[in-house]
C-alpha cells in the first residue's frame, strides 16, 4: 500500500511539471480589462523611449542656451515718483508684465500702502523726517540730490527708464528732474509720462507743475503730457474720482503693454530695441504713445481711427519726424488690412522716418491691435496756430472760387442778353452776303459780331441791361431798313 501511495505522488508531481501555468494578470482599478504582462512591458518600453527623447531635447536646448544668451533683452524700469506717480505705477503693475516697477517717495507711510509688485524706494528721510514735501518742490529737489548715489544704484543695468509723476506737488515736481539727470549720466533712455493738475486745484499748483515740466524737458529723451481736465473726455462728470483716475491708468497700462509687446514679441516684421533707441534719439521731444484694438469686418478702419485720436492728449502726431508702430493679429491677418493701417499712419506725416512691425499672436482671434509711438510732435499751441492758418487759407480759397464762379455766371448772362434773336441773325447774314459782293462789311456789323472786351466793367442792374439791349435792337432795326433799299436808290447825304 505504501508503494502505491508513493507512485501516485510521483505521478502527480510529474503532471504538475508538464502542465503550463497560466500567465499572471494584473487588474486595473475601475473595472477595466486586465492587461497582460507582455503588454505592460511594451508600454514600459514606449515610456522609456519617450523619456529618452525628452532628455535629448533638453540636452539640445541646453547646448543652444549660449546662443540665446547673447541676444539682448531690454530691461525696462518704471518708476513712480511721489504719491500720485506711485499710485499709477501700483495700478499698472497688476496689468503689465516684464517691467520692473518702483515707487519712489519721501513719505514712508505712502510706500507701505503700495502693492507687493512695486518695489519701495525711500529717499530724503533726513530732510522730511519720513513725511511728504507738502507742495514744496525745492524741498523735493534737495531730498533727491542728497540721495543721488542711491538713485544711481537703483537705475544701473536698465536700458529704458519710464518716469511717472503727477506734477504740481512737492516730491513729483522737485525730484523727477534729478532722476532724469541720473538716467542721462548713465546713458539710459528716459521717457517721462506726466499729468497736470485739475483747474480747480488752483493757480499755484498749476504754476509749480509748469515750472517743473520746463526743468524736466531737456533731461528726458521724450515726454508725454496728460492734463487731468481731459479725463472728462473719457468718463462722465458724475463718475467718482477714484474710478475716473483708474480709467486713465487703464489706458496707460494698455499703452505700456503694447509698447512692451512691440519690443519683446517676435514677429513677421520684427521691431527690436535698436529701433526704439533710434526713435528716441535726442532730448526734450514731445511724444505721442497710444494703443488701440478692434475686431470685425471693419477692424482696420476702426483701429486706425482709434490709435490716431487719444482724447487724453491736447495734441496729435502732427509734426512728428519719427514714428514707430506695431500691428498684432492672428495668423489670418490680411495684406489689405496691413496696407490700410500703414498708409493711413504714414500719410499723416509723409516726411517722417517710419519703422513698423507685424506680429502674429494665436490668442488674438479676429482682433487687430496697433501700438503707435511718435516722437517730435508739435506743441499744442503751435498745432492750434497751424490749424487756424489752414482753416483761414481754406476759407479764402473757397471765397475766391465762389466769386470767380459768380463773375463767370454774370458774364454769361450779359452775353446771352446782348446776343440777337435768330431772325435778326438771318437778316444780318443776308446783308453780309449783299455787302460781301462789293467786298465790304459794315463797321456796325463787325462790332455786333465781336463785341470788344471791356476792362473794369461796372456792375449794372437787370433794368439797365434791358434798356441797353432795347436801344441796340432799335439801332439794328434802323440799319436793316437802310440795307434793304438797293445801294443806287439810297439817298446820299
């Protein structure tokens, strides 16, 4: 019996060894079909190949980094000077990227209230004790000049410096000139964007703002002036003051964003920092910066009209000798739209040096954005004078044309009234034929045919003209009676 048991155990072991074991299957959660072990290995291999491909791309990018590092990226620093300038910089910083925002002020409390995106820069604490300048521009100037080395360290390494200030106060009006002077010493391109006070703020504040502007002009490459009174052109007078000021800041943010896109984004026709530098050459030049966007079938016409007319300015691009504009649209931007925008802007100042670029942005679906930057514009007073001269010339030309037309009509009327009737013309032809046989034409007939040109004609009324015509007709009738009688029967005197 023991032998039989041992034989059965051996047979069962052999059977187990000869039979194939089923493949182990791994089940995925969620009730999906089981995946075989071989398929899992294939997936692992594909993932490994993908990872190796990504590693190769990373290595190639790292190898190309030294080439791209040589490409210069412009560093733009926006500095809001004073309380108003700092508030503008803080509001713009939330909408615009790729800029370094700084709030410079003598008031330490105002600097604490700025947003985190704006770097605080305090100066002149020894002069003001951490307070504002209180409409004392001279105090603001002394505070900035005492911290000139500190301002240099702030501006070092920048390519473009944009100064924001609300002129009329103490810090913005007094310290802005020192910041611009330091930028000039460091050979940094400097653009100033300044606002002038409201009319109800008084003559004293307006005088401080105008004096500060005259000091700043020769120290910056280009400057933009926005009177606060022009805010009412954009918003309703019932709008709260904070909302009205934020509306202006939104427009400035859109303009600066378009300006940054012009420099940073690559395009079909690219604009780089060298083009901006060549446009900003010179000192103390009035600039026009604006950005507009439109969509639809007539987007080219709408965007041109919007970008050329900025209601916040008292001036236009008239007189600008350098213009730079960039168009941004989707991939379906049409050549006709590009031609319309370019021709409309260039026609404004045909003699200006124009640089333009075209960029494609996948996010701009059926939208066209134009950013315009014009330098060397005429002052608002000069533009008004030139407009008056043009209008006076047009009026004089219109008057001359109307008077010449009236004179021409009067001459036609006089000739038509003095011309004889068809029956009289027929009788005259007969008499001319009769006299032509003898080879003579009466002198009266010659005068009737070709009336002499009278110089310096005196104007006559319709009754006078009628009387003169009647007298001439009577004389002609008398002559015709004489001409009807044969020559040999006429009574000789």
